[in-house]
């Protein structure tokens, strides 16, 4: 069999195109390198040395050939790939070339069958199964590499004869389909910490890896319930066949809605139910066989020697049964059905007459990929796409699932955001939080990751490439950026591939940030994350840098921070792969420059929390004693001062060791201003010396901004000594230098205006005149913090006039602004 590189469907070796999706099989492209989660199986014979000693070599060779052929057949029947045979050991991988949501269960089922097959050969073996992230493909290779492979091999080595050990993540992924018992954590070779492992006791036949819990009341689907019920009532009342298709992604609530419907139907109609299987041999009519056995009909009496015979026989059976009772036929997972079985369903819908038959088909939207005209042109059909739950409905669902459990509001909000209204995702995230109580962070459960990875792997290679490039930009991305990041040959098709992703309900259109471009948003943030995480780190680094280059040519609000982030990510991934990469220094300096510019912008806006973060990131990219890093010290210290005086002082002290006299001078004037502002009277001589040193350097270099900072420091020294007139004079000189400094210094300009306002309030000036002078400064035009400070001054003046309510309003406004900006020390001065 030849697996399709796009959807994974098994095709005959002679096929030129995939029978399921039409992808060309004749020119298989070289597998590109990608990161993905797979399940790895190791199986090794026990006692093979003694067997070789007691068996004729020719006979042993034939016996081992049969053994390997049987094991390969088992692995491939479950959708796995035999990676290699080494001696008498077998390594198999489940999840390449295409992932399936049940790869872990496939591997465990294969392990169980292998153990039985080996016993039939009169041999014994030990097996290890583990799930984890690996790197696959690249340059025509199928080799998988990663810690998950090593752990699987170690589990196999730790297993006893005839025993299968599975890893912790594998157990999570198959928890409802197996019986296991924990073993003592294993100290495995090459692992620093003990590894959890479980002994496989039984694989429950036919059980899903994740059982659905239908006992939870249905939430937020009343409109869909009524629509489904009305169609059923029409089929009964009109004695017609109705085809109702319930569509939606995995976990959206299709099965729960069907369960609710069947509860209402119970006793009023016969219910026949069959499930389409994702893989296996002889599964074409598997759902039909399930239905026939359930009602006591021999399958061979209905399944004929040709599709038309089977269609006719089953239709007549259903029509005959409607003489007694109405028939409800439920077919689960129709997207996995073989084309012949889909033809059978359409035959019933098209040709049944005078028979109350309700065909309820449950499918993911992938059904429309294999049968795009499903239900089209039929008068007796309805298709209903289930949408995600709304915020209130998600909250209600969590309340019902948690019961009496205590989950704080921020945790609920994070789950609501991460789940994006998917009920299964909500349930799994709550379960993970309950099991792993920690810092409240939301991790993606492996069950959800498996669903998303399988969905992404089903995409055509070029369509997937477009989605991955969108994921580099983020949850919201643009057609122009995707085209820029795409290979030249792919660019003409970007628009059509984006339309395919919209049709597949993976992305949706949204308002663009850039004029004359098209904006898109991932329908689910977890889909974006899964697509992004499949990219190798080297590819991520390249695409982040290219996107930053593209974005830097666009005029964008807060563009410095976004460009800096993408350069920072490019640097991060290159550093993780090769710390000696020659490109690292240039990337670090570019990223630091943009992040520092964003930090200054944050300080200008009064957002000191963001400023601390941005300057922290900007400095961490550069070596500790790098001149560019030391030059950031004054601004970084300003951002730190409100929350961490000691760290701010330490940053400035290191900058005093810089080679550049300008850097030393700016650090000196900052240290002087801090000492003056915090009331360190004992160090006034040091402060004056720092000021004079800085003034000399600034005057010699013509640094107008530096001189403005110097005169502001002098103004502060007068202010703390209650010399109001001298404060005004120094402040005005500082403003004059700022005017000559150009755009730089907006934050200092606002601070000076605020201080002048305080001088008017504190000086020997009549109250009404002081009010006029402060209002004449027009401080509200220059920033919220400046307005807040002036508001406090105005509040004091109104209090002097006896206007207490107005004074309290102005004072409270000013204090709250400083609290919101993270300036807690300044806010405390309002107390």
C-alpha cells in the first residue's frame, strides 16, 4: 500500500493519485523537516542468543523472516511505519508521514497484537511504547530523532519478558481504552530524573482512547436541539426520509447533541447506529455490519456482491421495518467512511419513499473535502454546522463541570480564552488543572494537541505551508506577510490557499492592520500554536527575521515592539541551535535597539510596567559589559525605580564603568537625581560632584538632552530645599535645552511642567493666580501622568478654597492614574 503524503490514506501501489483526496502519488516530494509528536514502539526478542545457538542457521533465518513479516504487517495495519530492524529488534513510529489523533492508541493496539503474534511463534519479547516530540524528515530522510525515541528504547529494555511498558504521555492519550498498572519510576540510562511508566494489562476492544461524558447537562445548544427535533418530527409526520448532517470539528459537541436527541427519541422509534472507522481492513461496510448485528440480522443477507445489491437490500430492510416503527439511523464519523458506504447513505436518502426514516450523519467538516457536494440538490436534507460556545455558555459549562470546586476568575478566563468555546477543550483543560495544580498556567493537554496535529497534517503541503507562515506573524496575520514569507513558487497561490483554510474553518477573515491588505485570524489560538510548533527551530528563526524585515518597512503603531519581538525570537532559536552562530551578535543588537525604542515609548506614555519589561529584554540580549547595554541604563533605571530602587541603582552603577564618557555622564546625573529625590542628604556632596561631572561632558559634546537632564537634577536639588524660585529658574533652563534637543525628552518635558505647577502651588502666590498659571500650562495636552500630577496640585488649591468635593475628585483621579501606571512610590505620595 502507498500512503498519501497529504492525507495518509492507503492506496494501491499502482495508484497515480490518492483515492481519497486526489493528491498526486507519482512524484512524491522530499519530506520536509518538521517537529511533531509521534508515538514510538520498540520490540526486542528475549533469549535470541540461546535460540541461535540451538537452531540451524537456515531454519533460524526462515523463522525470523516470518517473525519480521508478521510484525511489519501488524504495524502497517494500524497505520504505523517500521523505521528499522536492528538485529532481532523492531522500531516502529506512529504519526509519520501523517498524524492521526489516535496514534498512541494505534501503537498500543499494535503492541498488544505483536505480543500475541510473537507468542504464536514460540518466542518471547519485551516492548516499550512512548509518546513525545521528535524531528522528522528532511533531505529525503524518514529518520525520527528526539528524546521520545530514547525513552521508548529504555522502556523496552526495562520491561520484563512478555511485558509492555508505556510512558506517561502515552497513558494520558489512551487512558480510557486500556487497563494499566503503574510501576516504580524507572531510573533510565541517560535520564537525569526517574521516568514514570505503566505496565499494559489489557487493551479494551472497541473502546475510544478518550471516553465522552454525556452525563453533563447540555449547555448552549437549545436552537440546534430544536432544529434537529423539528426535522425528525417532519420525517415522522410526512412519512419521508430525511437526511440530517451534523458538522463540526472534534470536541465541539456533536456527540453530546446526538445523545440528547436519542434520549428524546427513546421508545418512539428504532435506533440503528454504526460508526465509521479511521483505519483497518475490510471496513467499507463496518457501520452497516454494526447496525445489522444490533437488530439481529445476518450481515451476509444484506451485503451483496456489488454496491447496488447492498444498497437495494438495506433500503428494503429499512422500509419494511417502518411498517412497525419509525427508523432512526445514526452514522458517526462519516468523514472516515469509504466512498462506497457514502454512496449507500445517499441511495437511502434519494430513493426511500413513504417510509419515516431519519438519517442522522455526524461528521467533521473534512467530509466536505472528500464529498464537496454532500447533500446538495436534495430537498430532504439539512446540514447544521455547530459553532463554538459563547463566553456565558463556556462559563456555565465550567460551573457545571467544576461543581463545588474552587477555580478563581483569572483561571476561568484563561481556560475560556484557550478553549475558544470548544466544550471538549474546556473539559480537558479543567481535568489537567485538577490533576496538576500549579501556578494557574494553562497547558495544552496531549489529547487536544493530538487532535489539532492530525487536523493540520491532513492539509495539502502548500496549504499547510501558508498556514505555518501565517502562524509566524501570530493569531492575526496578513496576506502580504504570508506572501513575503512564502517561497517564490508558492506566492501566486497564496490567496487561493488562504481561501481553502477559510473554507476548512481553520481561519476567518478579520480587519487588517495594514491598509490595502487582507487580514485573517486563526479560528482557534491552539491551531495557530500547533501549526507554529511544527516548524523546525531553524525555520522559525529564518521566518521571524524575514517578517521583522518586512514589518520594519511599514508604519505601524507600536511597531518597534513587534519588530523587536520577532528579531528577539529569531535570536533565541538561533542561539538554542548553535551558540557560536556568527549571526547572533547582529540579531541581538537589532532586537535590542527596537525593544529599547519601544521601552522609551512606553515610558513616554507613562506605562512603567511595560517599560521595565521591554528594557529588561533589550539589555538581556547584550553582554553584561557591552557599551550599548550600558547606554540603556538611565532609561532602564527610570523604569525600575518605582518598583525596585536597589536594582535601578545597580544598573546605573555598572553604567558608570562604561568607556563612553557620555554614558558615564548620563548615569551620573541619574544617580544624582535619584539621591536628591529620595532624600539622601548625607550624599549631597556626591550628588553635586556627579552633576558637575555630567555638565562638563554635556557642554563639551553639545548634548542638549543631557543638559536638560542636568538642569532638571539641579531643579530637584532646589526643590527638596524648599527654594521655589530657584527651582522655577532651573526648570525653565531645562525646558529651553529640551526645545533645542528636538523630539527626544517628551517625558522629561511633562515632568518639568508638572514640577512648575507644583512650584506655583507651593510658592507665595495667591490661590486663584496659581490655579490660572497651572491651567495655562496646558498639561493635559502632554500626557496622562502629567495631567494626573497637575490634577493633584489643582486638588490642593481647591481644598484651600474650601471646595472639598472638587478637591477630593481631582486628588483621587491623580493618585489612581499613578497606581494604574505601576508608579507605586509616586502614588504613595498622594496618601
